[in-house]
């Protein structure tokens, strides 16, 4: 949204649609997402479908660098594409997002709820015809948690017996991890304690199996295709588009109705609007010029399980000063929150990290400026009136909204404390890599939950989580989240997680800004199987074109 006019228009639309849409969630930085690239050739090459094929879905996504390695991924653009090319033990229901059987035909859970036995389909195949084996899951997951190069989501498997110690290098024996193949066709997983969210986690693409040949690949950066096991195969992939065709070897190919998918990477809002109107583009994720768009009924806005927040880096290489919760909170109390969270610029301003969930207790972040308390905290932290404060460095993605908020914060701190503040922006394709590898004082992210549970927002802040790019470390917080992860009573789980979230907010580690809605343009009279949902994830497998049936006697 580049103008105030558009923001007001869409805000009115949001109020109308909110009542009819389900609640929400998934991840991105500010308003766009990063990028990457990838390639060993599939052994099942096919002719490229033509763009005018009647049964080819054409989709527009923001230009990313697509990383085809599901073990090292961070963006929601990649998550959407992975629904076409990879598949795990279970998959998302397209409407409820509850786990559904996928490569696992069914599973058994022990009476103590700590052992899962997944029965792998004999008909599950990779694109080259090789059978998907339970050993492939075991070996892929062990690579995901390998301490030499752990995947971003590897810490979600810490609930498996021995997984955390192996991931952290405290035990170098992979056979000590509770992921085994006790007999042909069976993957057995033993948990440390019962975990109600375990199956939901497994819907995530990071837990899909990789073909043994793919596990041998060390550098995915220049790959343009893979050897996947999903419902579609990659025909072509470059900087401007990805073309996929239906995988005839897919175990459930009869349920896949599209012949192919063409994904176009574009930020041209006028082109997207015209293409939606003339029917050559079927689905656009944001980036549409609404003033040009004629088919306003194709606009779908729904709340998402998502939060945009600024956060302090606690990296050991950062100044020790900003690892002090008193100092961070003092800075937070000097921010002009009424301007930052102005509804002229956002739909759902918030002071909390976890989006609203039924039965989740109320928590409170910093809601207003309080200069008097801020100065007392600064004095207690040893920086009376801001004297001696080290430079504050923002690292933000390119975009007017992140820049607007960083400018407001910087000006407030310069004026009140005389501290030096710099703001550096990075292109969307580079931003995630930079915040993972560079020094900064404050960064910003939009995080969309990977499963519809508060843990998706809280576990990433535990001290040993690969997703903890801010390097936050608090033993008390770690203990709270660990306890909540294995608590079976939902009310008690939520209480423990809310207490942990309150600690994050009190420490001012996280400064929440808004809950971001999902915005899609899709003609649901033309496309079936697409539903607004809390994660804004729409498995390609279920999408199809509406079939128009002529009445009897019509020619």
C-alpha cells in the first residue's frame, strides 16, 4: 500500500471481510520476502506446458531468490511453492489446516503418547520413480539437526528423544536419536514427553523426505530443479518464473486436477490487475494495483496468524549495554507509540507477539510513551540521561513502512538521549541472510506461524533455536517454553506460554507493531479448493478450475 487513499479503501474492505473470514498465519520481512536459487536435474524431464494451457494455473508472487532446499528455508513464498514439489508424512488440510495423511498412510500412537509408528505408503514415489522409504525420513531429519549445519526449523524436533543433545553437539551418536526404522515400511519416532502439537509440526515442509541423491548436495545456491516427491514436478525455473507440471507418479495423482502451474515473479501491480481482469492470471499474492483492478470481488483479505515486530539483537558481538533489559525497556518507553501504531498505516496494531487465540491469556507489551519511567530505568542501568550509550544501529528491509517506524524511533532517541542512531536498509533478497550474520542493534520481521499454536511464535526465542536470529538468551524463558511444549492440558499450556511471552515483552526484547492480514487476489468463482486460512498457506494439490456444466439441450 503506497498511498493513504489505498490504505483507507482496503481498511474499509477489511472491516467487511473480517466477519466472514477465518482467523490466520505465515512469515515475511516488513511487506515482502527474501529469495534464493537452486539445481540437480530431475530424472523425469518433460515438455514444458504452454502458458495458454486451459488447465494451467497462473500465479503471481513477489520476486524472491527461491531456495529449493527445504531444510534451509525461511520465507512464506518458498513455503507455498514447496506444497507443489515436496510432501511429508502429513500435510495441511486446505481449510482447517489440521494434519492429514500424506506419505504416511496412517499412524499409531502408543498408550503413553510418546511413540508414533508411521506406515509409509508403498505407492509413495519420487519424481524419478524411486520409492519413498522410512529411512529417507530418518536420514533427512538427522541432517536437519546435524550440529555442523542445522536447519532453521531443526529445534522443533527437540521433543524427540535425544534430538536436542544431538543437535547441540552434546552427543555425536545419531543412533541415540529416537528416529528409527524398526521394520520395513515403518518410521518410528519416540518423544521425550507427550507433545500435543507434534503432528502439526510435521505438516511443515522442513520435515519432508529428501531423496538420498539430494542429501549428497552440499551447495543448493545455483539449483533450478530438484528430485522431489510432491504432486508437481519442476519443468523450468529462472529469475522470472517457475513452470511445473502434474506428477503422474504421485501416489494421489487422481486427486490432482491441474495439469500444471506457472508461477510468475512480479512486482508490477498494474500488470497483475489487468491480468486478473482478463483472466490470464488466476491468483496474485498482494502486489496488485487496486485502482486499476476492476474485479473487486476477487480481493480476499483475511486475518493471519502473523505479527510484525522490531527486536533487539543480543548477539555476543553486540554491545553488552543493549543486552540489559532495563535499558531496552527504557528505550521502548521513549518510542512515540501512538504514531508508530497509527491505524492510518496498519489494520491491526498490537503490543503483543502472539496473535489472538481463543483461551490464550491476555498479556501486555509497551503501549504508550512514559519518559519519566524511562529515565529512571536509564539511571538504574548506568546511563543517566543517556550519557555513555553506544551507537544504535537499525538493520531493516527496504520498504516505506519499516523506514517510517525506524525514523520515528531514531528521532525519539536522538532527541531524548543525544545518542547516535543509524539506519541501514537491505534488499529483500539479502535481508534475512544479513540479520542472521551481521551485527545490528535492532531488526524487524513479519513472522507468520508455521503451525496454529502460540509455540510457533515463542519457541523461536529459546536460546538454542536456529530461528533465534536475535540471539536472545534467558534460562528462565527457556524453561517455561520447554515445559509448555510438553504440557498436555491446553489451558495450562496456554498459561505457561503466556507467562513466557510476558517475560519477552517485559524485557523489551520484542517490540510488536501489528498483526498483518493476508491479501490475495483470486477469483473463487473460477478456482476451487482455495480457502482463506490462518497460515495463508494454500496447497497446490487441492486447487482446480471450476467446471462449467451446460444445461441439457444447450449447444
